[in-house]
C-alpha cells in the first residue's frame, strides 16, 4: 500500500493587515484573540520585535510589510 502524501501549502509573502495575518495563524478563534496570540508569539521570539521595529513596525501599525511578514514567518513558521 502506498504511503499517504503530505500536503504542503506555501504562504504567499506580501503585506498583510495584522488581523488578516493573525487569523491565518489562529483561524478558529475571533480576530481579537488571534491578534493577541500572534502578538504574544512575536514578543516571545528572541529579537523578533526588535527586528520588526527596525523595519518600521510600531505598536500603532495596522499592517505588516512583506519584509516584516517574511521575518515573522522565518521566526515562528508558516501558519
């Protein structure tokens, strides 16, 4: 019997709204909860928040640039 194939889905790297990106990581919860979870993951990864701030991110931003999304995915993985 043949082994089952694993599906791999590659995320498209481009700018995302923060809620849009958060919902990709936590699709089964409300958007506010998804955002809190993503924000927590960002703060827990050593140096990630500093990297994002150097790329122009601030807590008041409502979106991530493609470079910031790439860095997030490099650190915490694809959704």
